C-alpha cells in the first residue's frame, strides 16, 4: 500500500482576525526588566527593559501545510485465519506551522532580528516583543508503525486482539530561522517537556457477543530525556520523563435487534455504556537528575501529558433516531 497526501490548516479566528492590541511600557523607567542569558541559558547579570508588547491577531498568517507519504504491506497467512501483520513507513513534512513565539533561550548582544524575528528594539531603548501567532516552524516526522491483529469467532462470542508499536525515527523541528533543526526524539540537549518518545506501545482486547461489547485499551511510551545547564544545580541537569500506562475499560450494550439486542422495537438505536478511564490512576512524571552530584531530585507532575481528572467513571445512555 502506498499513499501520498497534502493537507492544510487555516489560521483560527483567534490567531488571525481579532484586533491587534499594543502594550506600551515606555512610561515605566527602563521598561519592564528582561534578564539576559548567555548561549547556555545562564543569566549574565545584565538586563534590558521590555518597552512594548503586541498581542491579538496576526492578519499576515498563511495556512500551514503538510505533505505526507506512507508505504507498507499487510500479510494474512492462510494457515492462520484471522491473523494479520501490518507494517507501515510514514513521513510527514509540516511547513509554516502556526503557533506562539518560540521560547527565548538566549539573546546575544542586539542581534534580535536574525534569531528572533518577533523581537525588535524600541526607538527609545528596550525590547518590543510580538506575542501573536506566527508561521514560525517547520517539522519533519518519520517513523514506522507495526500492528499485529487477531480476530476469531468462538462459541462464546467474537474476540479481537491487537498489539501496536510505533517507532519514531525523526521529529526534527526548525523553530528559528537560520538555525539547524533539532531532532526532538528520545533525548535532546534542551530543557524541554515536549521531547517525543522513540517508542509508543498500545494493545486492545475486545469481546463481542450479541449487543454486548467489552474493550480493554492499554497504552504507554518509552522514556524521554532533556538535558540543559542549570545555574542552581551548578552544572547540567537531566529531566527524565516516565510515561504512564493508560488503561481504559469500556463496557457497552446495544439494544438494537440488528445487533442481537432485546427484541423490542422501541429500544432500537439505544446504547448503554460504562467507561472507566485511567483505571490505574497513573500519570507520567519527570525525575530531575543532577549530573554533578549524581543525585535524583524530586519528581515533577507532568501536567502537559497527564489527564488532570485522574481516574474517571463515565456512564452514558445514547439513542439514535
């Protein structure tokens, strides 16, 4: 199987259409203080004033685009009916990604325009920071997905078992003009919470009989590491991301007679479901390692990756008309 596609995402009204808002801090003596750091992210002890900021919509935004190519095969051995193996290689190139300004890691001298096109100097001194969305980023993603699937009809109902492994070879992000892209897979020398796991794992067990359906979903990912200098630690620190095991249990019953439910016309189209999401109430966390002392720091709750609701019980009744 081979597939080639192109997709587009247009700016949202919030990003492109709302009125521009300017904040002027020139009446503040020296402007708002902005601490400068060197190329390693260590404070230099000097600062410059933030003279103005711009927020709101950016009418100059253009759509972000993605070009995708995938190729693979699916094998179903005749001697084992219901068993199939699928392998798919994929690559996607994103351009003109829409998003907020890149995080400022360092500012060298007054060369703002070259590295940070959204930052400039005010005529009275100080910085102007444009907080609006920009077409600032390009991303190149490449990987391989594996799926093993087994489907079997038994006297106790139909069983479906699948196991999936996703391997990400490359997630190169170009955030700043003129700089080399950073491969954010597994381990990067940037203190970041957005490192992409090299492996993602998931499994599903499904059982179906009549209108009754039971599904158990499990998923997790390999660890990630980000490394950066820390003045507080007196050297380098590592933030090691530990992914949770997401476990969801879903039980549902379809009363529709066509699905084998109760033989009652007024119940056709009615589905009763119960879901327990995050059964283990597990969350991904970060562990801080001081490379100078070799000591582990306190674990950090990863709010970007975790479901803040924790374990959740959901009961639903739906009716199709």
